[in-house]
C-alpha cells in the first residue's frame, strides 16, 4: 500500500524590500500593500512631523497598544479608541478609576488589555507633568535637537528596529513611570511622527516629508 502524500505547504509570497510602483503612478514603501486605509495612512500621516502634544500622546498610546499586533489592526480600531479614551485627552484619562478600566475591558471595539490601559493612565500623568516643562512635544523633540532625522534608506533591509535615541527616550519615559515604551515601540513612534524620516528614498513621500521637516513649526 502506497503512503499518502502530505499536502504541500502553501508558499509564502516573497517579502518585498524595495519601493513599489502603484497603479496611480506613485512609488511607495512596500509595507502598506494595496489596502486603501493603509495606503492613505502612509501617504497622509506616516512620517509627517507632528508637533501637537495631544496628537503625540495619542500616537504614543496606540503604539503601545500595537505591541504584539500589527499596526493595521490598531488603525482599523483607531476611531473606537478615540471614543473610548475621551479623544485621548490626558486630563480626562489621568482620572480613570477601576470602574472605567473595567468598562474599557468590556469594549469590544478596542484592544482589551488591562496592563496597556493602566500604562495609558500612567502616560497621561507623565504628559501632564511635562506641561510644566514646556509640553510633551518639546520634551520628545528635544532628543533629536528639534528637527527630524533625515535618513536615506534604499531598502527595507536598511531600516533598523531601534536606535540609541529611541533607547534614550524609552529610558526617560520608563524612569517617569511609563510602560509599553520600549526602544522598538519608541522607534516606530519616531518614524510615524516624523522625528525620523524612514520613507525609502524612492518613495514619493520621502522628499515630501523632508520638505515638511524643514518648515518652521513655531
């Protein structure tokens, strides 16, 4: 009797490392693929220098919630997060009690993780404390001397997971009581908020974000 052959494993498509030409004639970083929501995020938000305290606080929180998940998962839930967390207003979040935490744990629209919710409350307190020193934006941007780091990555292989600067920011936030703010999470935050320009050089957004980084934010 002949042995039954095991079904062949489906081969994963090869990972794309270089900029990709889309149907609209624009080259983009490969990571958003063809998902319209992800492409819009890549084209309109990722890598744009962000100087607003509330927006930076929101992104820092969402990057913490992303830990162990994909960003597109968080992006699809972002509106639900904004509603659940009072528009990411730290003065509201810092007053969350156990009843509010429990209510958030019952909210199917967000990522339900008690440790990450508590970390959000802690980061709200840190953000409010930093207002006495000029604000969250001033503090974080101070680690890069107030201007975006302009990288010239040709391939996704050239992009690192963390840097000395992201490690320094992570250390600072941890010493202030922060959690889910490790060097890798912080580097992803720096990329998203334009503290570092990691669009590939062949991506149409690299030059555009570089130009935005040269504008005065005052």
